[in-house]
C-alpha cells in the first residue's frame, strides 16, 4: 500500500542494526527459530518468548488500566455531586466518548502492524511518517465525530432517553470535545512508541496522569464546587497531559531516526491508509459498542438515573478487566509484526 516515496516495503528488507544485549528486546539480526521437534524445544522457546511478550505486555496493561481509570475516577467523584451528574458522566463516557474511542482507537490500531513491520524490517524512519499520516486521518475523523458531541443532547432525546439525562449529558459532551482530539493524537503516538518497545515511558506518563487527575478532580469537583464543568476540565487536561508528555519525549530525540520531524509524506497515499484504518476499527468498534448499548438500554428503565448509574459502575469494573486483554493484545501485535518484518515466519507464528 505504500507509494514510491516510502521506499522499500518493510516486509522485504532485513534490519542490520547492532543487536541489543537484552534477551527480551527484539533484534531482527537474530535468526528465525528452528522447527520445534519436541517438548524440550517447545519449553525453551516458550520461556524465551514469554519473557519478550511480558516485557511488552506488563507496562502495556498498566498503561491501559491507568488511561481507562481516568474516566472511572471522574465518575467516582461525580457521585458526590448528585445522581444526575453521575448519569450524565456515565452516558457521555460510555456512549458518546465510548463510540468515539472505538473508532479512533480502532483506526489507530492499524499502526500496530505497519510500525511493527517497519521496525522489524529496519525501515525505522517510516515510523514517524506512519504516525503523522495516522494523525491526519484521525484528526479529520475527530472533526466529523465532533458533530456527535455537539448534537448529543438532541440525539439522546430522539432515542428516548429522559429529558434530564439528555440535557445534562449533552452539556457535558460539549465540554468534552477536546478529549476527542486528544484521542486522535494519543493512539498513533502510542503505537509509534510500542513498536520501538518504549513502553515504560508510556507507563510512567499514564501513572503520572492518573495521580494528577485524581488530585485535581477532588480539588475542582468537590473543594471548588465546579461540578460537571470541573470534571470536564480535569478529564480533558489529563488526556492532553498524556499527549503532550508523549510528544515531548518523541521530539526530544529519544526515538532516534524513528522521528526526523514533520514531513509532507504524511499526506501521501491517505486513501490506502484510510481503508486499512477502517478495517482495523471494525472489530474493536463492535466490541466497545455493546457496552454503549447496555448503558442506553438502562435509560429506558424506571428510575432511569439510578439504573444508568448502577450499570455504568458495573461496566467500569468489567472495563478494567478488559484493559488486561487490550494490553496483552498490543504486546502480541508488536511481537508478531516485529518478527514478520524481520522475515521470521516461524517465530511470528510461535508468538
């Protein structure tokens, strides 16, 4: 799918970098694993692969849990405002933001394959191009999705939600538009860093964001009495803190040749990239949207505010467990794409 400016396709080029001394860091200069002939071979390769996988999966899971917890913490503090505030935050977080997250995270996940294979093949300079190309597409998508936030209140009324919940959730959704664009910046940057196994940086940033988010949520929502406005300000700021911290790390030179600055190559072959991004988004969107539907259905029950509040809390608890799967999925995707990019088919299959 690459244009002529993208040079050699990553699957066709081997890396020729100096091997890393760590046994758990990917090095494409190593050979493909030999065919596994018995239990001893399997156990040896399983132990070696497990170290590489958990080196990525552990911090990735921690990062996913921390980022998901931002919305959960906001809901916890909104309980102390009133039941309507919790219902508004729950509907916006689960339905409006959940719908948008499914699309932006899913489209951004296309980079797991592209960046992983490019890194495995030694085309490290293409990682920055792919990330910027994804930023262009996801921010254009965010502009379209912002209509959902602007007309959220009207849409919720149209599908039968109560007047009180529709009005409060619609107002909160307007305040949360900056979070939508934060999603569009965050997920490509994450995949860019994951492909280079720079997962501890993401984990530290996510942990710092969660601590600051908890502190300022308490301060603005409860101590200053800003209510839903305070919740929106802190949640937006926390997501943009993550984005800015990751971008500072990327442009600081820590990523080497993977980031060589902004380039017009990001605008090349956008349609091919859009098709790949949309295909990547479909499955994840379907998974995310069941939760959205359940919260909406709760709004049709008697005493809708309490029903939405109760179900959203249950969905949050389930969501934290799903973040473990998301983190492991990211690690597996990186491992497989690295080995495919390095022309190691047996190792990729074993991963």
